[in-house]
């Protein structure tokens, strides 16, 4: 069978799409199973004015566990789709110059099923993201209930601290969530200063881009400004998660676009063979 332009395009597109899907698959698998996802937070953690040591196995494992639980509704479907797309693209790459119509029919059916499944998931999430929103709120509530202090080097405390600082919020519904907690420490050390009998977690105080408090008296609640005591993280955090997932979903349309072109190439090749 001559190596027509359609076949060249078919092989090239399968190679490109396969590499893209394999890269995403490796990234998601790394985040989900390996204890290196904590290093994704390294730039933010290093800005905290506490001695964070990511070489600490307990801290690294704790951060990885939190991220894995938070991202599991997204990473698991992506891993499954990634395996399917990568496998089908590899199959398409190797049959590009084949004369067997059965191989191309199998390829067409499998890829169509994969694309339809992808589109169904895409539409379901955009139409009703409530399940992911609820999941994000549930995971956040767990973090709030287990918060201790930033200087404790506790994974949940550091992760929640980053959330509250960056999203400028405090607690689940407000700062009173911490008054009911049995784990919150009444002492904390931040930026070389020891705070005793603190009223609210230091992460609830407003900070600049370098994570320095705008008002060093804020943890004792002496200040009436430069804080976010009354702004809960529940809705802000859930909205932030949804927005990030939407960006990822819209980016995934690139794969669907490439897949449709490859299916069209497959149809043209089948016409050649018939």
C-alpha cells in the first residue's frame, strides 16, 4: 500500500497525540501515587516564615496524602482516559501503513468510544459541578478540623495555611471554626516572633506577596484591619477548585479535536482499502 499523505498525517497525529496523553498520564500518576507531589507546593511553602523541611518524610507523605485525596475525582478519570488514549494512539501509529481493514475498523470504534466518553464527562461536569464542589468543601472541612499551627510543621496545618493566605479567607465558614477545635495551639512562631494566647491562626492575617504579616499584632486580634476573620474559605476554595478544573477540561478539548481528525483520516484510509 503506498504511503499516502493521509497515512503520513495519520501516523504523525497518532504520535503527537500519544505523546501528549502519555505526558499527562505520567503527571497524574506521579501526583496520585508517588510522594513527589509535595514538591509542587515547594515555592509556596518556602515563602512561609517557618522552617519547612520537605525532606521530612512525615511532612512530605502528609502533603501528598492531602493532595491525592483532593485531586482524586479528577486524577482517576484522567488516568483511565490517558491509558486508553495512549494505547489507541500507539496502536494507530503501528498500523498506519497496514493493509488490514479490520485493524482500522477496531481503531475507529475504540477511538470513537473514547472520545464519546470524554465528551460525556466534559458535559456532565460543566452542567453540574456540584459533586466536585462538595468534595472540595469536605476536604477543606477536614483540614480546618485538624489545624494546629504553622510552626507545628503539620501537613494539614501548612496546606490550610497556604489556602487561607492565598485566598484571603479564614476557617471553613469563619474564624469561629477554630474556637471549637481541640487541636488549635494557642502559641505559634512566625517570622522569628513567638505569639502566645493567640486569638486566631496566623494564616488568617492578611499578608503581602512574600507572606509577611501586614500587621504583626493581628494574631492577638488587637487590630481591626489587615485580617480576613469573617471571610470563610468554604465557597472561595470550592470556586477556585472548579475554575482550575475547568481550565484543565477546556485544554483537554485539544485531544478531542486531534482525535476527530484522526478518526477522519482513518475513514479516508478505509476508503482507500475498500
